[in-house]
C-alpha cells in the first residue's frame, strides 16, 4: 500500500493506539505515572535505529511521564512530533533532514537526556513535475489554466524565482518579441500569465527580495534600467515601476553582449541592495528602495574582469553566515567564484577554470559543465544547476564537498522518481522555498520540476 504524507501520520497515530496505551478520558483508568522532576530522565534505547522522514520511532526509557504536551524530543536541532508517551515508552516521528550523526534528545521541564547511539537518518530525494514536460507542445498557455494542462512550446532557459506564498515565477522568450511571464502555484493548482513586456532584443529576468517577499522584474539588457515588482495581493500588477540612476554608466559590454549581459541578481541581507555580476566581468549594485545604483567594477579593479572578462552569470547568492561574501557562477569558465564585496577579492571556490567536466568531491577537485542558477538553503548549502551535465549539484560550505543530489550526470532525459533514476535535460533555473524544496527550470524538457530532499 502506498501512503501519502497524511496517510503516514494516520498510520503513526494508529500505531500509538496499538503500542502505547495512552491516557484515557477517565482519570481512574489512567494508570500511567506522571513525570517526576525529582528523578532523572533515563534514555535506554530506540527502535528502529534509522530511517527517512516520518519514520515511527519508539523510545524506551524511564520517567517520560504521560503528558504529550510536556515532552519535547529533538533529533539534533530538529524537533520531532511526539505522538504518544507512557512513562517508559514514547512514539515520535523522525523530522526532516536533522543532519549527520543524529543524537536523539528528550527534554521535559528543566531536565534533558540523550540516547547513547546515533539515529541513522536516511535521506531520500524525490523528483516530480509541477507543470510542462511535453517538449512537443505547439502552443504556450494563455490566461489561467490548471498545472496539469500547462504545456510549453518554448524552452525554459532563464532564471526562475519562488516566494514565501508558494508562487513560482518563470518565463521565456516567445515568438514575435513576446517575453511571457508566468506564475505557478501548487496549492491553488493554477498557472497564470502575469506579464508580457515584449521588449525587442532583450530578456526580462526575475530576482527575489526575501525581506519584503517580492519578486522584481529587471531587464537583461544592461542599458535598460527599468525595474518593478509584482503585487501578489493585487493580481500580480506591476508596482513601483522605476529606473535605476547609476553613478557611472561605464559598465556596458560592447556589441550584442550588452543585450543579455545581466541574467540574475542577488539580494544582500546586510545592505539591502541587489548585486549583479554582468557579462564581461562588470559588477554593479542598486537599491530597490531609492533606485540609486553604483558601478563597483573600477572600485575593485582597474579594468573589468570580476571572475574573468568572459562568461555569463545566471547564479549568485550571498553567504547567510558571512554576508559580505557573494558566490556566483560563470557558464563559460565552468566555475563557481567567491567574491568579497567589501574588499573586491575574487577567487575560484570550485571548478577548474576553462575546463568542463564532471566530478564530485572536495572543492578543489570538483568539476562542472556550464553551471547556471544557484540558490542557498537554510543550512547554508549552495545548490547549482549543472546545465550541460544535466543534474543538480550541492556545495556544502561547511565540509567543502561537492555532491550530486538529483539527475544522472552526463545523461539527459525526462524521468521523474528518485535521485537514482530521475533525469533532466539542460536544467537552467533553480530556486528554493522556505521549506528547502527546490524548483528547477528544466530547459529542454520545457518543464518546472520539484526536487524534495527529505
């Protein structure tokens, strides 16, 4: 039998009724002793010894009491739902992604106690499709349709964003200078057209303001300084349309590169500004509140070349623990760079400059093939779409290790399922929601995919 998340919870509750006699409504029938603060909490054993999210774990010990509301259980720092307790037994559910070397801790009142053995948390990754997936579609959706109905004629080859309300913003270059912008919402099961700037020879891009929970529109054409945000409470109407006033306009690449120089921007929590590393190695920032912009290129260097003078940056994020550090991708050099925006120091974080390839491992040994959009999770891990390797990579900044979390490296296709079987075809866009769920703009599959690492 296949259980949904809700089904697993119901199964857990039933298991409590079978394995742990809970307190009844009658105080006379309640024989479970109360927690005694004068005695220590004793943690003896637990079963099973490992499992994935929502695994039912029976804790055995002493002096747990019988009041579910008084007991807290933690798997490392992640609190676990306590389903039932009866003095020497307790039933809990394993929480999502508690980390490595998981210690189970019981807290009651001012006391706490830990089990001596580690719980072996088993990570499982599931990949599914939100909308799209039929690359043979001949038309693009118009108006509002259900997610199941939504199929796209064009590849989703630009950056994507999601907000805290479950909206996923994305778009692509259509025909006849169309630049269609969509919002998909899984809770409402709807896809909606919200914009079509229709600007010739440029690409509209979306960037996220996490403090105000706003998705902003900008232009890839670095000479076009218009921007606005979409009001989620007012049918995604354009708000505060303005144009950046730059202190120095000497950051426009020559030739056709100027039309697609700017592909993304990263919000800096410390100063409230958006930072962009453009084609040619130009670095700029602007304040969305004042519309004032600054060219940082020559502040940090005598000539352009932040992260080399070539290559586009589709991905950039700020370190959540060190807010002056920005990480950005370069699709041409196949590297991820580390930039200190307070000093201008820029070094290769991972990848081999100028050499494409595929390799997991320590930062200095890992290889990429045209990395694109990036995002950062609540644990300060960076995720990257490794476009020409057809997979999603993870950079663990704490351990200095690069791994593959979804997709079969160097093998394109369109397959949903687990991380061992799922396939992508040149993924470009990547964003992450407040629950650390990843959404992927799977370019050549014309789809928005969901990657749940649990």
